[in-house]
C-alpha cells in the first residue's frame, strides 16, 4: 500500500516507469530491426525487456505506436549526435570530412538504424508522416550542412550551388548502399566487404568522393 507521507514513492514509480519504457524501446529496436513491423512479436519484445505485454500496451497503446516511437528515437539519436559534433568550429573541409566519417561510423555501430529505415520505406513512410518532431530535427540538420557549405563558398574552398539536401542524401547513400549490400557484394566482387581493410578503404573513398563533389 502506498504511504502518502512518503514523498519518495512518486519519484520511485516515475524512475521505474522510465526504466521499463527504456528497456521496452531497446528490445523493440532490436526486434523491429530484425523482423520488421509485420514480423515483430510483442511477446518477444516483452520477454527481452523483462516486462509484460500489458505494460507495453499500457505505455504505447499498440505495436504500430511502439514502432513509430522506436523509429522516432532512432532518427533523433543520429540527428542529436550530429549536432554534438560542433562542426561550426572547424574549417569547412574538415567539418565535412568529420560529418562523412561520423555517418559511416554511426552506421557501423548502429546497424539497427539501417534496417529500421528499410522497414519504414517498405511502409512508404507511413509512420514518419505522422511525426512532426522528425521534421524539426531534419530541418535543423539540413541547416547545419548548409552552414558548412556557405562557409566553404565564402572561403573559396567549395563551389557555389551545392544543395544541402542532395549532399546529405549522397553522404548517406555512399555508406548506406555499401552496408545494405555487403553480403551480395562480398560474393560478386570476391572480397570480404566487412574486413577492416575494406572498411577503411571505403571510408577513405567516401571522404574523397564528397570533398571532390563540393570542391571549388
């Protein structure tokens, strides 16, 4: 029974609820990344989160909402990490190189992000369309890339007219495609595309490609 005289009990319940939600979202990220929205099972998520299905539906309402929340968190995580790079303090070329390097390393460290995005594209961005918060984060990111480009043009190292959205798509694509096709690529190109040497070579190529693309 709750003791109304104990002020620590509401805080404890809040912490417990927060911890439970965090475990559910972490388990959901792995389950959705592995099996997609359709194949993911709520009972598996509950088991991995050391929770129960009732709590999942209590906090999120449905598997669809849980997927949307998981997807939002995945996008917010990478966009937040990009902002923390503090690229405005670097010379334009160095800032762009750091962004390319970060994107590549983020994909390697967070493979669930790529598979979650793949899953959402299969659903034609149905859940992203419902999320106003992701548009806010995306606009902030585009503005950050644009600021790098503007500084590069002003200092004479970048050519004018590079669209920040197109540049962002290219930075994502040259890492994204390599990793999503690593299994078929390893067979067709007769090399282990995930070997350290191959990954280092790819990163160097990515950086060179982007810097050549924007160079004055």
